[in-house]
């Protein structure tokens, strides 16, 4: 009984061993090639369970998902011979499994190294044909599209991969150039500030001059109106005086004489040289029995 159990266990172990050597699984995210003594006998094995001949066949699996190659920032020259530091990345995937294996031995690092060299050359050519303004804003999308199309054809022929996308993450100026650019920008801003200040001063002077002119005009008009009102008042006063004078001329003359006496003798230091029978003393004559 024990012997039969041992045999069953041994058979099971042999079956597992044989199965592990003859069966293999390709995942949905993978592609594979079957080698026979190092030579490709079956390319682009699809996902699923497959058989192989032990010892004779070898299986190479590759990641079939979209991969990213993040390049180090590189220095390029534009059409005006201005240097820029470009940080870019490339997204790619395997298109031809057989060619990819033959070109790189299935090593992604080898593929990235070759692809990085091609991208560097392509970016250098593209930046060399465009101005600073075009690569920074005006034609960046066109640059990326053209570079992707050109590299995609080369990558398919050489590496068996397809370029999904190429993007520039950042474009910087070299430190020495950045400082000169910032200094020039600062100078331009200061110049614009001076222009705005001078325009503001000019506008302020105009406003101040207009305010002074309006002040003079308003004062002149106020003076004119005051003189007119004063003239009207004097005319009305004269009319009132004339009317009062016509009603009692003698009293009006006496009243005016009293006003003249008060104004003339208000200061004790005043000296008058007048004849005693002067018209000025008309209403003073005859006081205390003195006659004219």
C-alpha cells in the first residue's frame, strides 16, 4: 500500500516537472518569441497557455505595454545660435517582437540607449531649424509631431518598436544666458516704468495747470459777480437814499452832517483848518445863542 502511494506521488512529481518544462504562460501584458537553439522559430506569441519542447526550445518574454524613456536634459542650439536646455521624454511600445529581439536581444536598456541617441539627433535637427520663439511657443506641437513621425519610421525599421509620443517637458536657458535675459528683461521693465512715470508726471502737470486755470477763472468770475452785486446794492442804496432825501431834504442833510462830524472827529489827533462860517459847521452855528 505504501509502495503504491509512493509510485503515485512519484508520477505526480514527474508530471509536474514535465509540465513545467513543456508548458508556459504568456500574460496579456506580454509578448514572447520561441527560440530553437537560439534561432527564432515562432515570433510574437500571443497571450495564453502554450507548449514547448524542453531543452530544445527557449522562451523570451517582453513587456508589451507602453514604456517611457525619460531622457536627461540636453543642450541644443536654435536657428539664431541661441542655446537652450531641453528636458524631454518618449513613450514607445514593441511593434515587431522578432525584430526587437534581434536588434536588442530583448534588453529594454539597449533599446532605450539606441532610441535616446535617435531622439537626441532628431531634437538637435528640429531645434536647429527654428527660432527661439518658435520652439518655445509658436511651433512646439508641430516640432513634436514632425519629430515623432520621423523617428517612428526609423524605430520600426531598426528596433521593431513604434513611437507613441514625444514631448518636451521643459525648455530652459543656460544659467549664464538666463542671467543676461533676466537682466535685459529687468532693464526693459525699468525703462517702461520710467516711461509710465514720465507720462504720469506730464498728465499731472496738465491736470494741475488746468486746475490753476479753472481757479483763476472761477476767482475772476466770482470777483465779477461780486462787483456786479455790490454795484446793484450801491444802486439800490442810492435809490433808497434819494427817495428818503426827497421826502425830507432838511432832515436828510442834517443826518448826513452828523455822520460827517462823527467820522471827522473820531480821532483826536486830526487837525482841520476851516472858516467858522464854513458850510461844514452849518448845523453847529447858532448853538448857545451864537448866530451865523
